[in-house]
């Protein structure tokens, strides 16, 4: 069965789309996918120099790379770019929804703009990116993978992150529901929920205080999240779907 799945997965377009792939966790996921033998569709929304550097690294693994530019919060732009690309190249084997933003404020001071921007990017982005891709993935009649990125904040909450926690909790619910719809189509849908990972988003946090709350006593690394995603998109994970897997050093169960 694993051999059959491997053959099917690498027929036609053996590509992985990674949103938000110019830095941090997204970059690590894209490079791990390339290392594992997949062509990579690199998504960015304006970080041209950074995504060019990632593209060069992907090519260094001998894999083809395509760069797709759109704002995941812009439904029309997502549909236009993805429809055109799929029409020309076919649907990807796997989609990793990594792009996201945080706009932290305590709730009494939380502006409507910061609520809306986080929800539109983190939660609406789920619909905006996947809706143009799911039917083409189904029509290929071969195995597929969808992995979303949530957060430990969605599971336990966090002060100053009502908007972020809400958006990521929505991603978890959407992931589980979509997994039910696609299971019979041989497309798995899972969620990875990182804890505190050493990226630009955590650079200005009070790390020493935060580490007291983490049983592992350290921040995670982007490559550790990427390794989890890599397993979920692999042939070996064919019987895993509708799951939320924490990569958080024990911060949440």
C-alpha cells in the first residue's frame, strides 16, 4: 500500500504549496519539502528578496520552484492566481497553510482593524487558499495532503491574543471538518499547532519569563515544526487525518 501510494503521489505534478514561505516556519517547511523530493510552490506577498533566497535554496536540492504572489486575505487575488496556475500545471499534491499574522493587544484596547486583519489573514485565508484548490485536488483522483498551522494559543488562550487565538481556533475547527469531507477522497487534512518557536514573531518577547512556563525549558526551532509537517505530507501518514499535533515543548497537552 505504501509503495502504491508513493507512486501515485509522485505522478504528474509532485508539488507542495507552502504559504508564507519566505521566512521562519514557512521557509523551513519549504526547504524540508524540497529536501524530501517535492517541487515547491513558494508563496509570498511582497518579500521578494527573501523568497528569492528560499527559491535558490530549493533549487539547490535539485527541485523545481514556482513563486506565487498574493495576499491570502484577498479572496479575489487568491482565486485568480491559483486558478491560473492550476490550469497550467495541475493541482498540487500537498498544501501547507502557514501564512499568518499577529496583532497583539489586550481586549479593551483591541482595535477593529487589528481584529479584522488577523481574522481575514489567519482564518479567511483558509477558505481563500483552499477553495480554489480542493476540487482540482479531488479531480486528480490520487492521494493528497492538506496541513494547516494553528497555535498553542488556540488551545489554551493567551493574554493579548483574543484575535489571534480566535483565528487559530477557527482554523482547527475548519481543519477537522474538512478532514471529514475529504477522507473518502484519499486526501488527509491535519493541523500542526506550534508553541513558542524561535522566529521573528517571538524575537521581542520576554523569553526568560516565557521559558519558565515551558516544560522543555526552551523555544522550539522552525525545523522541528517542519519535520512534523514533513511527516504529515509523507506516504507514511496516509492513515492520519483530522488530527491536531502540538509542537510546543509540553506547554499544552
